[in-house]
């Protein structure tokens, strides 16, 4: 039952010589074979244990990787038909760092196509199910990674977060999902969706595991022009510290958009944090209510540009029957992309087109600046800002798939952190009356992940879902 253990527990057992890394790999692999026909967390599974000769902290513990991050020699499909047979020719920087730390890899996890979605229902390879209730979505777009960690099909995983795609599925699957400060982790080797928003981060079962992976994947990278050249502290040093006197801003206006279960959970959260000695006040972020509207101009515009490269000429899928080059472009993209990706490409192309750029895209960037000013002002007073991660528990598969606007609102609380480039985490925050996980989001100012780890660690010790995860 090694698949049930956390990363740090397995590291300790390996250090003591009580187990071997191959035992962990086989335990997780057997769990995948047992559960994944039901969950569909993986696009590809690596059946053979590939021993890593590096003597790093991870000691050949297997990690799952979202299938929009390159591992040399393995497929990177982005859960899209257009890349369904594409094999990566180099390692992403985070993969190089994990290899150097001694990791091995168990497989590539399912996602919404090109990370565009909030439910992992837009995948070319089928919908991932929530392991707490397989009639419900796991969240998205990193739904495969979150479902794998929650169900024991992975010890830990990497995801990517453009508007909440790590935190939202972590919340709905009852695990920890960390989005670092933009630039803290290299994006080199991550297939781009929206370049000014995307960030890679860990999905784990507890806060300590997230800190361990953050120690490994963070750092400056010359291959990424947006990578920040700032020192990386040992994030595990901020765990198990007193939070007495920490000033917490509660973005309580979010509760207006939440159901009763989430409201009750946040009431309990405030009580716990006050008992821990935190000073909590309401925080006003007047422009944050426009974040979803702002995001769905900026993100599709960047996606439209980034996805222009998939034309059937250089790599990936190519339509078979066409008359000329233009017809090949049209048919390849029409057949290769799913509905949600097409929707965002068309929206993005529209807002960037002549006559509309100033009216939409330029205004959206100005609004983004106003949202950031709100957060900058708030962090002059508060160490951290808290809110629910999502307005509801996980919804049923198919419930919102034909209503894009309702689907987009799933990320209403997570999008501001991407627009403002700040770090944020989702940690478990109890269960709904239906027995489904809810999440607490903690945000801090840029490069203040230390404050998030400090607060998240303290809260987790008072309130967690470790013994309730669907690992049996």
C-alpha cells in the first residue's frame, strides 16, 4: 500500500532502507491498473521502471506529469487530436530539475485540451472522473494530475495553472495545489496557452510535499525570458511555525457567489485562524470582480497567437484530403482542434483584429493593471489574503459543458492570482453535505511563497482530509 503514502513519508522510508524505489513504482503502477479504467487520469502510463542514477532527494520516487510538459522521448499530446502522435525531443526545465533531484516518472496525465477548460471534459482522450464521485468532474485543466494524486494513482504530480488550473482541481479533489509566483518556475518546455499567465506547480497530498517539490522546480532559467532571477529559499523551513500575529485579509465578497456549504466552511476557517492567533479583517478588492471578463479577453488573445503554429506543416496531425495549402491549413485545424479550443482561438483572433485591438485587448490590459494595484495596496496591510478556491463543490459531468459562461465562472476566485502574477495555494477545507471536498485559497504578494507555506502548514495541522482521501 505504498501508493497511499506521502512523498516525505516515502523519502524517510527509503532513507532508512526499509523499502526500495521499485516497490513504490510497482505499487503505484498496480493502483493505476486497478483504478484508471474508471478514473481516466492518464493519457499515457510508463509501464517500465526507469531507474534514475542521480542521488537526489527523490530517490527514484515516481512523479506524474501533466501532458503539456515535455519529457524527452515521451508523447506530449496536450490531450488534443492535433498532437496525438507528437513525441517530445527535449526535457522541460522542470523535468531536468526533477531528474537531477532523483525523480522517475510514472506517466502523463489527462487535461482539458491545450489546458483550455475547467473540468477535464474537453480532452480528446475522454473525461477524467473525480475519484470522490465518478459522476462528477475533477476540475480542470489539471484534472488528471489532481485525480491521480487523490486516488493513489500518483504520489505527487505537476500541473500548469493559467487561470486556476492547478488550484481548482486540487480543491475539487481534496488535495493541495500550489501556483507559484509568475517567473518563479521556468516555463521552458511547457506547451504555451497564455504566455503571460501560465505557470507550472505541484499537486500533492499535503503542504510539506508541495514545499519539497517547490524546492526542486523553482529557480532562474536562461532558456525562459520570463524567468525571474531571484533566490529560492528552502520552503520546508517555513512549515510548522507559529502564525500568531499574521495579518490576514478575508476577501469575503466572494461569499456572495458561493453556495451554503462553502460559506459554512469559510466561517469555520475564520474561527480556526483566529484561534491560531491570526488577525483577520475584510479586504476590499474593487476591481477583482472584473477578473473573469478580463481573463477571457487576454487569455484567448494569447492562445490565438500561440496556437497559430499548429497548421499541419511542421509537426502533429495533418488532414488527409485537401486541395491546396490554404485548404490543408483549414481542414487540419478544423479536424485537429476541439470545440473549446476553436472557441478561444476565434475569440482571441477577434479581440486582436484591426479595429478591435484598442477596444478590447488594450482595455483588458489596463484593467489588469488596476486589479494588480488593488492587490498591491492590500498587501501593504496584509500578509496573506484568503478566499474560497471555488464557489461550489464539484459539479456533475455534462452539467456545464454546453454553457461556456457558467463553466468559465468556475475559476472566478482563482483567476486574479494569474492576472496579478502572485503565488496562491488551494488546500482542503472540509466537505460539502454531499461528502465532496471544498478548498481554501491562500494568496500572498509576489515571491512571498514563504508566507503561504507558513499559513497553509498551520491551518492543515488543524484541519485536513488525509484520512478521507479515496485511496482504498
